[in-house]
């Protein structure tokens, strides 16, 4: 296969099923949501996760926004904040790991709110499982992706298709990953993606040469998340549940 890796990157069989009993999970497909609103929603889900037994996989799409992680450098912005605002791109400092990234329409953003106890509180392992989930998702569309040691994220033929930056609070994860679906990647021209000079970005549509529905990618990702994390998908999140 091109890319030199099994569709699961050799990771899922090794990672899934190790450690404690995996938690079931529900999905919350929130559609288009501002980054600030998504942060507030994650805060609520983090608080609720301590009172319910299920993890939550939050899937959203953001309006144009550039986010800087805890160690992110403003030197990796190619324009001033004022110029980016003029172009309709918000700039926010956030509590995730990683450097600088761009979110915008046509990008699938996932925020897993996951109890890391069954994974032995192993953050490195959790990151590799997120990479395996994305690699598995892309395999559903006939693409062979890979991870590159020392560079968190997912790549296809040397170009980056997915970025990852997570946070942990009381050993429950938040923040997460962004998978480029739409072919328009012009938003990334405003930054040095992930602080890596010379990095090339790519997308699912760009590689396939055809339109792809975001909903189809969501469905493939939910299946991949279940396989890699070994958890049972319990359906859609319901806020009115007594557990909350």
C-alpha cells in the first residue's frame, strides 16, 4: 500500500483492548459552532463526565478561527491580529497542547471528552489512539495515511491532513483534533501550521478529487473511534438525561 503503513498504522490492534474496561461513548454532532461556544460546551461536558459513565465525542465545524496552544508563538502568525480580523479570522489563545492551527468551514473538528483512567492515564498512548482513529477514518475513503514519529498528527504522502492538540483536566480529556475535509485550504496561509516551517497541508477532497459530505466523514470517524478505543457507541448525547 502507498504510504507504507497498514490503514490503522499498526496502532489499533496494539492499543485497543489494553488497560481497563473501555467506557461506552455517545456522540454529540453540534454542527457549525463558534470556537468560544465549543469551549463552553466542552466545559459543561467535562463537568458532566464526572457524573456519568459515558465518554462523549463532540463533533463540530467552526467559522474561521486561528488558535494558539499553550506553547504557541504569535511569531507563527503571518499577519497581524488586526489584518486577520479584517479577513474575518478570529485569533484566540487556548488551553490545548500544540502550537498554532486554523479551523474553518469544511473541516471536521472532534473534541473527545474521555476518561483516561481505562488507558492508564497515559497521555502519549491517548495521542497515538487519536492518530489511529484518524488513520482508520481515512482508510474508509481509500486513503493510506501515516503518523510521523516526533510530529503529532496525521499525514498523507508527506502532507498534513489532520492536527491534534489536547488538554486534560482531572484525567478527563478535552480539546482534540481537526481533519481537513474540504479542498479549500487558503485559511492555512495565515499561519505557519503547527509552527512547522515548510509544512504542506492537504485535505480529503483534494486527495480524492471529488466532493465529500462532512456527515459521511463523521459517520466513518465514529466507527473508527469505536474500533480503536474499544468502546460501544451508545447513540446520540441527550442533555436531559438524569445523570446530568
